[in-house]
C-alpha cells in the first residue's frame, strides 16, 4: 500500500493528497511534521534525508518533494490524464508547475502567508508584506490573461499544473489581502472548488497556523 507522510494542513502535503484523491488511490496517511513530530526519527530520515514532508512510500521506493511526488504518481498511476505521452503537451504542464514553485509560491507563501498570517502582529514586516501583495497581484493579472483563453492552466485538460497552483489559491483567496479583479482566474478557481478531492483535501481549516512561526 502507498504511504503518504505529512500533516494535512501543509499545502505541500495537500497537493499530494489531492492528486491521490483524483486518482482514487488507496493509501495510508501517516501524520508527521508540526505537532506530530517524527521528522527526526531514524525511520523517516532513512527515507528522506532532508527531514521534510511530504514523503511518499510506494513499496521500496521513497519519493520526496511535492512536485516530484506529483510527477511520480501522475506517471505511474494516472498516465492517461496526468502524464501525457506527448513531450510538447507535458512541457506545458512542467513549465507551469515550475512557475508556481519559483514565482508565485515564494511571493505568496514566504512573503504573505508566512510574513503576514503566520507571523504575530507585532513582528510583521509590512514593507515586505506589501511588496509581495503587489507581486502576487501581478501574478494574478498574468494568470487572468492566460485563463481568458483556456479552461485550465496548461490547456483544456485538468492537469498537475492545476494541482500545484490550485492548492495555493485556496489560501490566497481566504486571506484578507488586496487582490485585483481577475474574473477569468477566479472562474478557474471556482471550477476547482467543484472537485470533490479539492474540497476534501485542500479546502480545510488552517486557523491553527495563525501567528505561529514555529509548528
């Protein structure tokens, strides 16, 4: 049986759980990280020397880093829908997954979610926060133009790219931060809300993280 290690309120773990739900996979979830600990246990470090979640075990194979896990599960268990044979099609999915990780995610997660939501009010750096709110607004305008001409991030088919970005969008839209009008991007986000696996694994409370720099 597959094993997925990680705490359910970690957005990187949620990416993996969401895909597993989309694929209808049977797996054992092992709570780890945060209050659950276990990341420094020998059993975990033998599987992932970096000591971070998520971690996927598939028999004797251990895969770490959320996007590597998405690609692995897509290739092995969802090739028809999540790992297309055409390299040109797959390159578009990869490009948007990498863009999420190198552009949107640092500005939102580090610059807003951590700097604003998870930092106690007295310690917030509002210069940094406002800069990243502006950068995320620029990303949202870019995405709005993309979604004006397509249904999903990499084209007309739901893909790993939507999972990578869509997990972050839930928190982005839940936070009380300024966002520009982006009707096409918002319509995409609402399409994700209609997916049962998204509702189960991503649209979950995260208020226990408020003001907590350590978890």
